[in-house]
């Protein structure tokens, strides 16, 4: 069964236009002009129960707007959506019983009261019985090591401590679907990996469906089997992370350190007939770009026997680079066409 | 939609743990917690409010001496004797110490900085929660501001306390409705931030209108005839003028029921724009700051 089902979802905002100059300001006083901005443009996707899905895109791509529609905060302009069997905006109060939400940039704890008091209040708000609450809290507190924090007021917590408490707050009522909007923003590397581990365990043990937006692609690599990429309100990629890497990782880079000075010309000559590109870093260092269809070992074979090599480093394209180039091109389809076009050209040259 | 004001309390529990009767009791408990927590938070910052007692006493003083000068040797003005006016001024300002709150500002801040999003992911009614927080604040202001302020005012100025128990009971019940109506007007003003980019002007205007038209600064009967007849069909008089009239003994016996009735009617009527605004706002909610 699908935990989240979205069909042709659209959200349009009316934005006030401010006309220029004094005359414009006066005109605005009497008649406002509005322009429509479509933040989410007819997107469709579905997420099965128990999946961890990454939702990525540049700032302003429409990620947060989608999350806000999925959590019942915003009412969509058009399209249909169903989350955990509910239409979020229509039955908001019933629906939110089944979901947990963490906004990395907003706190859902009460600033002036102690952490445990916040949890107690949420217990009542979410109508969780005392036994269930105690069991769940003990489990979460132990897992996230919050014992010492429970009696402190929220305003005295560090960001990392607060974020762990936010997670507890979002999970106290044992939701089946968890939405995380930039959960690791501003956190140090230790807390980040702690949170990732925790989320993975949650997903494994309770089968919690997780949808997270992030700008940190390490979150995605650590957690998600699937990625949905958004650009300008449209989905430009929806599929596995491995697929994305394969489709987009256009090649690998090998760095060489030589014992004796080796000329670029020499290197090019050794790998003649191979579609590789050499660049020299200095007299003793060079790197070669090897496209995906070529075996790294073939290239190495040509070089290793002849040069005096002290060190070799193979660098795979990382997700950051892939995502950056997708953002820049604005579509996940283009590069394949580009590669195809390139291959065509090559064939032409060979003939 | 299960978003009606009373619907929130009545809506049944969810899947997690408590459901039905038990769940309802828990949510009701949560609403009471909002009163309690706000009260305790205010108590923690009570030093800020000691100056409030002084300010309200000062306001009473200024008004008392102004009215004294206006009366001169005259007997009565707009149906008020000099003694009644003193009592009216003192009790009106002290009532304000209780019913006044910043719900309008709190709501519009929530809307403008986007933290309203957090409010909408919780299974409760936002407006009702705000009302409860207002009540917590009101309780604090009643005990820490109004009561001590009243004691000081009685010591400093010739205030005549009512002798009839009906006046006391009537006044206290009406004071609670003053709080409800004033908070409702604040909520309406606050929710307007959904519709205008900056409702600062509306909030200031509301404050002046409530202070002036509720009869806090000048009793309604002293306004020109046409204006006072307009004010009698507006909700503002129900905040200060009507309870003040009961306390000063200008309204007695069955009359108390009548003025209380006016308050109850206004309380019910003002629910309509709140429910409407809340629903309309859900449709066009635009969470700032992404």
C-alpha cells in the first residue's frame, strides 16, 4: 500500500505586485495588482509504506511547499493527494495524529518550559495514554541520550540537543509517516550521523515511512533508497540513488603521482585510441578522465608498465557533483541526450 | 472540516493510544495546560508587571483629577454623579488590567514569521489554544495586576464599592465576558494578518477604538447623541461600559440580566467572523519564509 499518493498536485500563490515610484505607490493604494506564482506544478508521485525517500532541489524549487501540502498546512490549488489514507487539508485534525513533522528551522517545543513538560503537553495534545507515552519516551530518551536534558528549559539547549528533542516530540505519538524538512541543517557532523543512524533504526524497527528534504546530500546517501528531485516546481528525477549515479556519473578520474617527471605528451601517447583526457597538475602529477564505458584497469594497464608511479587515486563522481550538474542543466534527462549526441559525433569521426 | 471552534474539543481521539472518551479528556487536559503554562510563564516574568500596577494607578489618577475639574461644583454629568464617575474610572481601568492581552500581536507574529505552520501540524484548534493562553494571561493579570491595583486605587481615591451582592456577582460574571469579547476582537484583528501583508496599522487602530468606544476614556452616555446611539449597537461598549455600569450601581436588578444578555449576544455574534476568517485563511494561507 502507498503511504503517500500524489496526483497532479499544484499550488499557486497570489503575490502582491508593488509598482514603482511614488505614482505606483499611490496607484497601489487604490488598486492592488497581483501576480500568480506557481510553486508546485502538477507533480505526481507515490511513496510505498516503509520507504525512506529523499526530496531534493534548490532553494525555491517547491520542496517546502509540497511538504506543507502533504502535512495539511497548505491547501492545494489543484490535484489530489492522499497521505496515510487521509486527505490532509480536509481532515486536518484527524490526519495529523498519524504523522510526525520536524522543521529543521522551526521549533515545535515551547520555549519557556522544560523539555519534559513540552513532551507531557504533546502527550495530551496527541491523546497518548500514560502507559504508551512512558514506554515510548523511555525508548526514545535512551536511544537519543536525552536523560540529562529532560528538565532543562528548551531555550537553554544547544541546536544539536534541541534537534534531538524535536525528533522525540515528533515521534511521541508513534506516527506511521514522518516528514523531515531539513532536519540536519546547522548541525555538526557527530549529531548529523547520530540522527541518521536513529532514523535508519526507526525505519527498520517500526517500518516508519520517511520523506525528507535536505541540502546535505550525505543525508540522502546515508538514508535514502529513492530520490525525488525537484526543479522549478516540477519533478525532474524520480528513482533510485544508484540509478542516478549511474546515469549521471559520466566517468571517473584517476590521479597519478610520478617518481620522475613525466610529460603530458608522453601520457597522451600511451593511451592513444582511448577517449580519455589528460590534464597535468605539475611535473610529477597528472590526472586522467575516464568515461564510464571504459574500464579503469585498461587505462591503468597502459600507464603502469611504463611510468614510474608513486601513487594512484581513483575518484568516483560524488552525488554532490551529480546534483550540482543536474541543477545547472535544469533537467535530469538532458545529459543522456548529450552523451548520446557525443557518441554519435565520435562514430562519425571514426567513420 | 473538523475545524469549528467547538468541534476541536468534541473531535474524537486518533489512532495513537487514547481514543473516544479518554482521548477527549486528554485533549481537554491539554487546553487546560495551555492556561496553566501561560500563567506560570507570566509568573516567572512578574517583575515586568509591577510597573503595570503603577501605570494603571497613574491612569486612574489622571482621569480622576480631569473629571474632578470638569465636574467643578456640578451635580451630575450624563447621568453620572461625581462619586459614580470616580468609581467608574477606577473600575474601568482595573477591568482593563484584566481583559487586556496581546493575542492580536501574537497571532499576527505567528502568521508573519511562519511559525503558524507548527500550529497547523498539531491536532488542536489554533484559535482555541490562543484563547486558552489568553485566559492564562488573564488569570495572572487578575491576580497580580487588577486586585492589587484596585486595592491601591481604593486607598488613594474616593471609590464607592457596591453594597449589593448582585452588583458584585453581576460585575464579576460580566468581567469574564469582557475578557471573552475583547479577546475575540483581538483574534479577529490578529487573523487579518492572513489577508493583509502588514496589519500593524489595524492593530493600533483596534487599540484606540477599543479604548475610546468601550467607554474606558469617556462613558458612552457622554458622547453626542448620534454617536452614543451608534456605539450602543457596536460590541465595544460590552467590554467596559456595561460592566462598569453594573459596578457603579447605575444598572440594577433585572437590568443586570439585560446587559449581561447583550454581552452574551455579542460573544456569540463575534464567533461568526472568527470561524469564517479561520476557514478563509486556511484556503489562502501562505507560509512565509519557505
